């Protein structure tokens, strides 16, 4: 089975990289990812990335986004091009490139919320390179396991630059 793909519009990636540099202070930051299924369940196009918002709470072990800011961003993106919430991005200032146990608990809450309707969730974890002068993005697709264990599966995903995808094509 091939790895899932996360296609980033340049402006969305730029927001993630720029906002992530706030973690030079040692606190996590992050935001929502908005976009579309690109060609099916294993490919997502990220069209908009949000920052944490002015009322966000940040600390070295996590962050709480400014929900009002996130909702306004989501409403604007939906009105503009039909983009919907596809996932989250956040930093790990100490460099861990995979979801933490706290991340997985958060993802479980999102996946189990019937109002959100997620069947899977994109996660992008941003870590520092060269003291935050550069960033590294690690992509994950989080979904419930197919068994009865109730566990979540985090599948590593490729993060790629945007490209135009014709309906019905396979990237």
C-alpha cells in the first residue's frame, strides 16, 4: 500500500512555516488545515492553513487554538472555494517528528465527535532545523484501526507541493 499524500498550496505551506517559527520560544503552536480530498481517501489538498489565533494558549507541552479565529478562517475558506477542515498542524519544539500520546488523545476526540464527521484526520508536525531558521514538516493521516481494538493508526504521509489534479486522476 502506498503512503498517503498531502499536497500543500504554496500560501498554506508558507503560513505553517512562518507561524511555526514562533516556537523558537520553546512553546508549541499550530493551527487548522483546510482543503479537499484530492482524489480519494489517501490524498488531501491543503488550500489554507491557519495560525493559532490571537487568543491561543501556548506552552512547551501543547497549545489550545483560538477557536473563534479557526472558525472564521474555516467559514471564509468554505465560502471562497468549498475548503473544509481536513486536519491540524502543530510544532514539536524539541524535534519529535511523530504524534505524541497527547496528540493521539486529541485526534481521538476529533475523530469521535459526530458533529465534525471525520473518518480520518491529517496531522502535520513541524520541527526545527537549524534553530528554527528552517523547518521540517512530517505528515500523518490518523484513522481508527479496522479491528475492534479501538486504537488509532497514524500512517506516515508524503508532503508535496501543490499541483493541479484533474477529477478522477490518481496522483
